[in-house]
């Protein structure tokens, strides 16, 4: 079974990726991939190309991009959006999400991270 691979947008602290990786999760951040200061559509395209689930704070910008992908018949590996929350709450909610979700749960979905409280 495929594992969920996460890609964190630049607005999310790279420390979140470090903490999650230290707990055995497959997580990369825009910071370490040289993707800082890139537009939301570029971040999403990068995640799609690499079969990663994108996690970001900017739902307002990403929701229309996800809709456009769907309308154009393109698959993606999920977009998880969140309010801006503390580092510890972000780590906790992502872990809760990873406990219950599988790749197929997130594929082609736009998910609200706070639903995993």
C-alpha cells in the first residue's frame, strides 16, 4: 500500500516537516525543495508532478486551482488546507489525519485539516 507523501507550502514552518520526519512520516517542505516565493499554482503543480499531498494555509487561492484541475480532468494527490495555527497544533492535526487517511482518501480531494480534531 502506498504511503501518503506530504509537501508543505512555504507558509508552513519547515520545522513542521522536520518534526513529522523525525516521527517516520514522508514529508518535504517548499523551503528544502527550493520552492520558496513560488505562486500557489506552481506549488500545486510541483506537488502534482511529484505525487505529493500539498498542505497549505491559503484555501482561498487553492480551492479554485483544485476546481480547475478537476474541470480539466487532471488528477492530484490531495490538497489539505488549514487556518494558520501553531506549530504544535499543525503537527498534531497532520498526525491525526495520517492515522485515518490513505492515499485514496486524499486523491483528488480538498480537505480541511481542522476536520481531524
